[in-house]
């Protein structure tokens, strides 16, 4: 497995864990936790976008390799 595959798997797992944390926080009535939730949701969005970018890079590289080889 190459580094981009490892990065994708690792970040995908982090996104899953962060999504669970966001869900858990959303179940509380604590206003401080809800304020932190805004930041966590932003981080989750950014990480998910990065995973999508890495998957697209991986796909394009594979297409180029297949076309050349």
C-alpha cells in the first residue's frame, strides 16, 4: 500500500471518529460544548474535503498510469 492510500485510510478513520464526537456533543445541552461543535464541524468538513481531493488525485494518477502503460 502506498503513502496516499495510507493517508486516505487514516484521514477517513479520523473523519469517522470526529463525526461521532460531533454527534455525541450534539446530544448534550451544554452551551460550551455546542460552541466547540461549530469548530469541530468545520474541521470535519475540511478533512472530508481533503479525503475527497486525495481520492481524486489517486484516481487521476491511476488513469495516467493506465494510459501510459
